[in-house]
């Protein structure tokens, strides 16, 4: 059997023991095996793509005087490698996305060693492959950021962008609710209508498109990290929505003004205590059927 047929059968993984021994004696055997090994490892993050591709081109160039069938075989290897490179670049440029479900918290570490904790029903995404060129993080929901010293990036929500430099802060973004609280360092907040800088203890809050003045924050961390939601003069509808996120329930009510402000908190690990916490201050009573909770005036 000539060497072109041996190479073709090797590519098809169809060599019998005798043919395999003959294939190993070919002068092209070392370079072909090396190319095969490079192909098997093309998904490695540290792979030198230019080096591998140059090897393919040199191999084809060295066989120009060989038969057309051998050139076709080597071209096939090059085509396989190019497809592999395409898949590699496509997968490594996709965004890294982390999400949480109802009542779940999750911690992740960014490429610069900054730490992010996601609250329930939140999604965070960024491009790890291009992190050094574009440090943009997209957030939908709520997250607490502990930024590595000297590092900077942007947290982008559909209601505003937070730019940070070595700090600790919390961002809460819902459909019509945007709140940023600085716990350490300094953060810049930019919305369509406002630009401001927050220092430790400062908060920035927009509800239904309106800026809301807030009190100085004295706690060292957001309360949800300790499995508790805390509110200061926040419309009751947002309290209900947060309760639904933490307990996977559907709250229905009648004859209740959900725009009235609520000050208080509820725990995330005992639904009965939590229900009393959000109903007694407003003189409400509740009933529970499965995952449906009904609220009404006493």
C-alpha cells in the first residue's frame, strides 16, 4: 500500500495492525502525529494558534512536489484545524453569565479577583476573554461588589451605570427601581438624568423615574447578605415583589394601597415570621394556600 493510502486510512482511523506499522515507518509520520496532537488540544486556553497554523502551511509547502492526493490529505488537516480555530475563538468570546433563581444567593470571582455576590433572581454577565480591554459588567437584579484594590470596571443596568475603583457597594436594579449604596471607597453613578459620586454611607435611589432622598447607611453590608430584606420608606409594592422573589410565592391583595411607604424588614428563612413582619405594621391579615398568599385589611 502506498503512503497516500496509508495517510488517508489513518485520517479515517481505519488502519489495521500491519498497516499501522507501515504508517509508523513513513518519513512523514512524526510531523503528522504532531499535527494530530495539536488538533486534539486546540481548545486549550493557552494554545499557540499561529504556531500550529504555520506548521500546517510549512507541511503543505514541503509536499508541493508530491502527488495531488497527498496535497489533498494535508489540505484536509489544515481545513480541520481552521474549523477548530473558528470554534475556539467563537466559544472564548462568548459572555460569561451567572444567574440565580428564587431564594438563591451565589458568589463569583471576577478575572481581577474582585468578588460579586448575587441576590435572588438576578443575572450578571461579562466577557472574560476581553476583560483587559472592556471591563463592562451587565447586571439585571441585585448584587454586592467587593472590588479588588486598584481595580476598576463598569456595572451597567438599563437604568444607570456604576463606575468603581477599589470599593464595596451594592446595586439593586428592578423594572422601575434603581438603588446604589456605597459601603467603602467611592463610586460614580450615571443615569440618563443624573451624574453623582457616592462616598461611604451614601445611597442613590430612583423609583418610578423619580429621585428619592435617602438616609445615611450605617450598616457595614447590605442586609440581604444576612438573609434579610430591609426597607426604609419604600412603596409596599416593592416589599411584596421582594418577598415573592425570596419565598417563591404569589401574593394577591385587595383593598390595599400598595403605594404606601413601608419601613421594616423580613427574614428569608422563616415564611411565617416574615409574613407577620410585612403585615402587622400595616394592620393586614393573610391567608396561605399552597404558594398563593392573600392579603387584606383586618
